[in-house]
């Protein structure tokens, strides 16, 4: 072979190598794009799972279902990498290599470039043999992702490969459709304002509860008609696993109206898996239906909130709801499907307390259904009383006073407080007192030798949290902006110190990271979240004075509080809300154990004394009038404060309103207080010792 032939052969080999490198780089780019898409979708898991604990279970199950698809993607990718060598198609036939400079030792392994190229040329001295071109089989794929987002058009594919990809795409579309349907949620209902009157239609009655529609009925009918038309043309077959994963669904009623309703999937029946329980959100009914009649609720039908609103009768009749359930249900069912009006009395719970205004059958005057039912219930009560026997007293008979049905207690402490001693097993029951502090066993006795109180006195100690960090008090002669939260006396009040330079708290923590609240706003939001409300634990014993608890306020919100005192007679507890300063009596069932993560934030209420203010008399009525005047001037207002002195847990300030008027002088001008001279008291270089 001449030198020219060798040069020509080398040039052809160089061109072949360049073409192979180009093909390899294109395939690598496509693989990298697919991996990046896969990484992006996997990262969405973290964002999807960063939710409230109550939603974590459903979202976790949805993510696990998607994870199966990603496992298939990774498997396909690994199989494709192993087949890279078999998918290369050289454009020429290798020839015998007689150049010693091109020999490759057998100990050298293939790199990734070698993996997609032809096998290395033979270095043997055998006669030249023409090798067949290696053509990929029809069922051989290079890199194929079983997801639309990760698929690629890397190399020309055969007809069978196209069929396989089309089947995979259809399956993935179906799975994606199911995922989107299972995750769609209905928006929240608008709040009906108290004392407002709304037109309504009663659509369902269940005991003392009933459901009304206050929206336009034409819109509800149009929605059902549109759903029926769509699902009849595009039905989706769901298996039991897909039915279980539904949250909201569409239910086909083929018996009554032959139309589709929006529903909330509850569960599959335990005795018959072909039956399911569904709550119809637009009518308020709970039905037991065939699971085959359920369809996934598509997003275009989930744009409006549930139309049915749960209600109960308000007013005096509400006291007789449980006693006259049949009477109330019977009266309400007479007005199903009829137009009426409702006046909202209470909107603080999921069930609205309403007055139902209906048209009278005998006169054109409208009547209130609540009053009509109340009159009927009172008539029944009088009738029962007139027919009652003498042995019954106020609805009770002798069996209700059977002493054998009363609980018995051997320990008086448990009978009074509900608490049982836990250390009596450690106290020696033979010790009766004495200077030797031992019983007849002497040194052999390992019990505690203390005299036990006859009323059940115990040595048990239950640790409770009673300490919290106060806010650092500003130094004397400092100027502040404060917002008054509570006025306790004519010269004492509590404030929030407004820090205009406060750095805004960063965003929410990473998924799985639980941090204590860093501001009062975060604290109140966290304490009143759905997850926190469900996790609160009741106290097992009577709360001790000074104990920190979570207490319910008049606005039905939970706040941090410190126990001041308690009374066993009426089971009331006096608490002070440490972040606002007000003191309120609450029931024992309105306090809960304060979670440890709520201890870290300092108490936000700072106690203040109004500088230079003295009472003009010792009359308590005059003090109350002065307190009311101070409340009118400063409560819930943002003012400027000048610190005069500071004590252990209190600062003395003078207040100025937005017109730069002194609050103390305004109080004195009204004759409520008298003023005295004061100066700024500096505490620099002075050490204070707190003696317990």
C-alpha cells in the first residue's frame, strides 16, 4: 500500500471519527436535557411536600405514585446506556491495520467514546476480512424517556419504536390527567356577613342541620349541564386504586336527575368495595353510590366554590335542637326546593346560625321559621308536663337519682382534683412519726419516712413551664414609638414597642425544618393553624399559678397566657395574656398545654407607668372613671413615649399623641389626676440584685 493510499485512508478514518463524535455529542446533549428535566421534576417533590401537616399524607401518596414513573425513566436510561455500542452505524467497513503506531494494548479499557464506536480494528496478521455492518434491531432504543417532558428526538426510529412511544405517551397523559384531577381543590366559600339577609333555597335537610344555596340557581344548573355533557362524551375508566386517591370527584346520578354532581370522596365501603361514600358539595347530601359512577373532577369544573352552605336554626330555638330534632326536621323538609330568605346570626363556625324567613301559607305576611318551631316545641313541652306523673321531678325519675350509679373514690384528693397520688408506694405506711424518723424495720426499710397527711397530701411534683423571657427594657431618656394594647389602671398600661428598623424575617424554612416563631404575627398565625389546633393537649391536673398555657380568647383565637389563679367551685381559671397584658377569666376547657416551640419568643407586652400622675382621691369610682378616660385617650393607638425610668419589669414613660400633647396633662385638665414634678432617673453604673 502506497503512502498516498495510507494518507487517504487516514483522512477517511478522521472523517468517520468526526462524524461519530458529532453523533455522540448530540446524543449526550439530549441525555443531559432529559436528566435536567428529571432533576427539575424531582425538585418539585420538595415544593409539593412543603405543606401543612394535615395535607402531608395525601400529597405524599401522590408523590410516591409519580416516583414510580421516575424509576422507569432511570431504568430506561441505564438500559439505553448499555445499548449505546449496539446502536452505532458506521458508514464504512474497517480494514486491516498494519500500522504499529495505531496498536492498542489489550489491557487498556474502553472509554465512553469507544463504547459508541465500532470495535477497535484487529491487529492480527490474518488476511483481510470484511465485517458486516452492525444494524440496530427494530426493538432496540438508544435513550427513550417514558415521559413527555423527558422524551427526545435523538435518532431516526423505526415504526415499532414509534408505536411503543405513542403507547407510553398515551399512558403518561392518562396518569397526568388523573394526577391533575386528584389534586384540584375547590376555592373557599365567601363569608356571609352577620345581620345581613340573603335569598336562599333549602336543598337538603339532615336532622337539625340543613343546606341552602344562596347563589344563582341558574349558574348551578348550567354547571351540572356542562359537566353532564362533557363526561358523557369523555368518560374515564378508574380502577379501585385510582378511586381511593380521589379528593374531589364527579358523581353521575342515573336514577333521579341523570346528571353529574360535584362531590367530595369520603371512602370506599368496607363491606362492598364496589360502593363508595360521597358528599355532594352543591346539595349537602351524603350518598352511598357505585364507584363506577365516579369520574375525576377536572379543573374547569372546580373554579367555583361549593354552592351548598350548612346552617342551623339560631335564636332561642337553638336550645331545643337536640330535644325536638324530629319536629325541626319535619318543618324544614316542608320548605325543600322553596325560595326563602336567611338572616345570618352567627358565622364563626362551619355551620351558620340563621333565621329562616318564609312566606306564610295563610297570609301574604312573611314569618320566621325559628319562631314557628319554638312555639310548637313549647306547646309539646306543656303537653308533656300536664300528662306527667307525680313521681317525676323536672323531667327526671327515681332511676336518675340511684346512688349506685355515682362514681366512687377511695382517695379524697382524686375525688376533688381528679389527680391520683403516684408516690405513695415510696412512702412507708408504717411510719407514725418520731425523732428517729424510722419505722419498726429500722435501717432495713428502704421507704421514705414522712408523715402522710390524712387528706391525701402527696410529695408528687409535676414540672410545668413557668418562666418566659421578658423584652429588654429601653434605657432612660430614650424616645420610642409604642402601641397601647391594654389599660389596666388610671396610671398603668401595656404596650408593644414598635421597632421601625426591625429586619424583616426571612421566608419560610426549608421543608422538614421546624423553627420557633420569630415575631408576634408568626406566633399567632402558627398557634391558630389547623395543625396546631388539632395538636393541643388538655391539662391533666389543675393549672398552677404562674404556669404558662395556651388560652382561648373571646375572638376564638389561641394566645400565650400565664395562670394567675383558679377556682375549683366553678372550674374557672384567671389568666393574663403575656403578649397583650389583659387579664381574663376563662373555663378550664379553654386552656391547653403550651407547646415548647412557643416558649422561645419573648413576652411582647411591656408594662408601663404614666410619669408624674397621682390620684386626686381614694374613691374607687373615681379611679374607674380615670381609667376609662385613659382608655379613650390611648388604647389601641400608636404614640410617642419618653422613658423616664426603668425598674425590674416596668418602665415609667410620658406619652405624647400625634398632636404632641402630653397624655398626663390631658388627664389632669379633665380633673381625673393631679401632676407632680419628675426627672429622668438614669441607672447607668447601678447594679440591681433581684432577691427571690
